[in-house]
C-alpha cells in the first residue's frame, strides 16, 4: 500500500526534475532570508543559480549543529515569525536548544510524509494507533498524530509514562498499532506480564518504532514479547521530526523521501561523498521546508545507502539502518546527551578526570551508569562523604541533562577499553 503512489514510485528522470526545481527554490529562500546562508554562500563565492544539479551541492559548505545553536532562537528562520504556526525545540538541556519553526505548509507536508510511512507499515483507517511518544516541545508525538488522522485511523494520544494505564488502554481500547521507542515497547511488554494480560489477547498487530537506534536483538525481543510486526523509522527534530525515512513491509532498509530531502553519505573526516554500500555520515538538504530550510546539514548519524531495488515498488533510495554517531552524542531513553555535556557538568564540581558511560538493559528497562575515574581532588576517607558527593553529581547531571544517570567512582582499570560509551542495550 502507498499513500502517494505518484511520488513514491517516480522514475529517476521525474525525480531529478522535481528535486532540481525544489532545490533552486530552497537555495534562493535560504540565501535571501537567512543571514547565515547568505554569509556562507558569499564566503564560498557561490550563488544559488550556480547549483544546476544535485551534484553541485558538493560545492556548498556544510551546516552543523553549532551553526544552528548560534542562530538561537529565530535567526535560522526563513519566514517572518507571523507565518510560523508552530514552534518545536530540541531537548537534552544543552546550553542552547535548537528552535525550529513550521509554517502551515510545513505541517501539511510533514503529515503527508508521515502518512507515507504509516501506510507503508500497513496502517489504514481501520486501525487504532496508540501514540506513546512525548507530546510537547519535542516533535515525536505530533508527527505521528497528524499523519494518522490524515489516513483516517483512530488516534490515542497516550504520551509517555504511566505504563500500567497504557497497558490497560492497549487492552480496553482495542489498540491495533503502537508508536513508541524500542525501549518503551519492551517496558510495556513487561508491564503486560505484570498485569497478567496475554499479548495474544490484544488486537495489537504492529509496532512503529523510532527515536532510538533499533538493533536486531531489540527488534526480535519486541516482536516476540508483543507478537507484532516491527517497523523502524528515522527522523531528526532539527530537520523535521519523524518522517525523513521509514521501513516498508519488505523490511529491507528505510526509504528516504527523496522528493523532500536530498541525502548524502560522506566521509566524516574528509567530507568526501561516498557511494552506495559505503558507511559514512548522513547529510541532509531539505527541499520543501518553508520556515526552516537546511542545506547540507550534518546529522552525525552513521549509515549507508542500501543497494538494489526494493520489492515494494518504491523507487526512493533506502538507508541500511544506523550504526552509531560521529560524535560523542548518544540517545538515552529517547533523549540525546553528549559526553562533552556530561564533562562540562562534572567540571563545575571540580571533576576533570576521564569518564565512560555504560548503557544496558535490566529486563525491559534501560540503565545508564557513568564511570568517573577517581582523582586526587576527590578522594574520600569516609564512605559517607563519598556517598554525599556521588549523590550531588547525580543530581547535577539530572538537572543538566534531564536524565537519571548513576555515578560510580572507580579506578581507570575498571573502564572497558578506551571507548567513551559502552552500549550493551542491543545484546
């Protein structure tokens, strides 16, 4: 099933034509209305009309997260604020959140993209979709919500938390599909067991997952625990929200909606554009964003383009899953946090030693523990003093990131290798 068959099955020639028209419009809008892009293009000696094909994008500078942070709050907007009908922002409690705006046209386009994904995942007007993503400044819940209503499905805006209530809703309200993070799906499965609700007694058939990397191990656990077919999605709150790419019923990669985005895979060290089958950093240029156009935005996500045609008949390229990050950013319980931010918070308490973040699952629940190398400046003779110090660090980390992280003071020999993050959540 397809929501917009014409666009989803476009020939290469048709797609190239529509993308070039939209790219020229985007470049002109950004150049005329966003000071950052006017400066960077002028600095590179490039005008929008110099870009005559998607390949010419390689002449343009990259856009980084640091560029967007400098534009806080509205300097990256390409339309007057009176034309912005919704504002979202990234979370994670960094020094400056990234604020993004949406025109009425942006919201309609976003709903269409997400409707493509949900339709490809088998969602129809006969479904009851329980959306267990955060509603608020984050984009997650809203993207799914508008698309489901556009399709005509019944929507339960469940938000996150209160797993006992959500499990009861799944049972009583005849939920046929759930949209949530992989971790939350596992927690719900565990809560069903505690409530003695047999997953086979539910109408639930599909789990639409996103906001976290979905590994093969977690996918299998969700499928077995809930008895569902799992569909993976990819989004970015900076670029749009969910709706950049999504998995179809073939389960052979995530289709990028190429009439709305130009994806590039680059060598993160050199910036060189890589070919299909080569792992690198995903770079995205938006083609239809009115309020917040992005040109060659470095997402920091490592992926590669899947080779070959998809059996589903869609002609857009596919991404072969995600394999990590180029930076020290990691998602914990659906929230992005960087190791640099953790070091900054610790430094305020005089802690400047090495750290290592350990992530795992205890049953269905994520556990995050920060190992901090014992230093001369905070060596304690009494266990009580050490306990008070650790509690203070944990409180400051929660205040600074919004996450509950355990802290352990250990010798460096207790670290597992040199990697800043040890992630065992998919094992």
